[in-house]
C-alpha cells in the first residue's frame, strides 16, 4: 500500500499511468510514477523514473516551484507604461 498525499486543486498530480503489456495485451498500471503540473498555460506530464511515491512528490514540488520562479521573473509592471503616458501629457 502506497501512502499518498492529498493535493489541492491546482497543485498538480502524481499518477501511475496505464500501459499495455506487450505479451498479453492487457492494460495495467505502470510501475513508475508520473507527475502532472502546469507550466504557464500548458499542462506538462513528466515521467519521474522512480517507483517511490515520496521521491515523485518531491520532484513535483521542485518542478512547481521552478515554474513559479520563472513566472515571477517574467512579470512586467504595467505601471511603467502608465508613467510614460503621464510624462507625455505634461
């Protein structure tokens, strides 16, 4: 039994994807965990290459934080354009 962490909406997901057995053709859960998270406006699915849930969870947290830091760097202050227009009025 794997102890899972309940993630809130928008925090991402940790899943074991389904795969087809090449010999029998039956569908079964993958042995490896995959993480799903949003990077900007797109959803990313990444294989963690581990069967340890806690390592997959830590990887999800790391990726989510990296995306948030990248978005913070791209933030533009809309007030700069307002200041320029105010200077033109004077």
